[in-house]
C-alpha cells in the first residue's frame, strides 16, 4: 500500500510564477529562445562589496551554526535600521532572520494563526499568501480590489469583512503583482480602521526601496503608536540588493511573537545560511550606491514598458508606483482565438503567449485577479524590446 499524503497536501498548489519559469526553461532546453518575464528576480549581479563580505566570512571560518534567529550583529543592524530609517523603536529581540521573506511570512502566520481563524487578504495578492495561510489551518478571506479603485483596499471593505474569527490583515505595499504603492494617508486610514478592531497586521514591505516618481513606501507599524504591538513587518535583502538566491529575509515583531518564530525556526530549519547572514549585514550597513544605480535602471525599464504597452492592441496597465511589475489588463482578448488557440481566461492567454510567441508571463488568476497578466521588467531593455515585438505580432495574429 502506497504511503498516503496528509490532508494538508491538498491545501497548496505549486507557485505559478515558479511553474511558468519552469515551463519556460523546458522550451529553452529544446533550443527555443524564450523571453522570460515570469520571475520576480533582479537581473543584476549581487554588488561586489556584498560578495566580498561573503568571501571574508568563509575565510574567517564563519561557516558554522548560528543562533536560530540569526547572528546578533545582523539582528542588531536590522533593529538599528528600523529605529533610524523608519522611526520605529526596535530592539534586536524583536528581529528574526529567516531563509528569505517567504519563510518569514510562514513563521509569522504559524505564530499567530490557527484552525478557526480568518486572515484578510486584498486581491490581487502575491501567489503564496493564501496557501501559507491555509497551512496554518486558518482560512484566507480574499477581498477583491478592482483596478478602478487603484487595486487598493479601503477601510470600509476591511471593516465589512471583519468577524469574530479575524486574526490578521495582510497588506503589501509596494505590491506584487500590481506595483501599487499606498500613500501614507491611505495606510493611515486603514490603520485607524484596524485599531477599532482586535485584528493584527502582517505588512510585507520587501519592495520598500523600489518606488518611482512621487510614490513613497511607508512602514505600516509607524503610523500609530499602538500599531507596533500588533504589527509584524516583513522585509529582506532579495529585491533591493539583487540577493534572491542568498535567502535572507526578516521579521520585526512584538517580542513574544519574535521569540516563538525563532523557536519554530530552530525546529524547522535551524539558522539561515551563516555566510548569507554576513553578506546581508554588509548589504544593509555598507555603501548604498548600488541600490540607486539599480533603481535608476528599473525606472528606465518601467517607462519603456508603459510606452510599449500603449502599442499593444486592447491591453491596458495601471502604472506601477513601485516594485518591477506591469499588471496588464488582457481581458479584452477573452473570447478570441489567436493562432488557433481559444482564449477564455488569463491562463489561456499566458500559455498561448508562451507557446506561440515564446513570451513567458504569469496569469492574473494566480494572484486572485482574473483578466490580467503580470510582466516582470527585471530584465534588460533589449529583452524587453524583443518581448514586446513578439507580443505585438502575437496579438495582431
């Protein structure tokens, strides 16, 4: 008799972004040039000073187990960062270093959510949110935020969804997949609504340093004095410093929550990679010139992408204020047949674009928003140009 899977195995699906990336790699292995805009990963190399910090760590023998919640130097540096940069008085005991921001989110949800609880998630949302909630036994409550409202949750929507079972609100600004950045006033209004309830907040701020124009990221926990005791802030080095593969994220949480997260991590994974921790310490305490250079390049790409989208027939896009994604409305093509392929939904659209135009996008349905396709512009302008040329021909077919 085959070993049976636990019931929870039915609660999660493979990440759509990684699945599309894997499908693109299969085509590449067959010798087909694929223009891959599926993964949210900066194409830059990790800055040289950070690489050198990792080499020094290895040479100094800093390759052994560390405390499960991270080395004291990095936890203290993160605490100092929030105290100085955001004005959020933070102690190292509130900081837990994990194997990427996704791991931090998992630990946070495991710390405060369980069977019978509800977690409010505005849609569009990052693909992993709902499944990570389900793994705790809690129920994700998805609230649609339409494009007409700027893909932003309103206080009225939030309050209407709150029940006795509501445990958390998950907020993400700048947002993946839309690139939307809530203004400080908009977040303050949400904060005031939260404070009329007993609901906590998990604020995913991993794209906090990647904003454009007048958009500015806001640390949610700083908006009202009472919020620090009920907010878990998530961030890390992956996006800002082109360190996706180094796997270092963190959570800033109330001390009791942080302690549990560290204890949980000690049983699940032990410490994050010791070498990566020392590299992350250099990232946040060393020179920041590379951040400005990468951000300027993302700004150029964003502008190019928005101009080219105007040339795509029946495709529109709300300009992203942050991150590096264009969330394109492709619903006008539903009901069409393109190169013999019927297009009924965003999955059909993206799979047809991949097979017929060799362009890899991610279907909006994976983000809880049917009718859209996400394009990552974390790639060079030449690749973006070829991608849009191919999409133009595909849509004109």
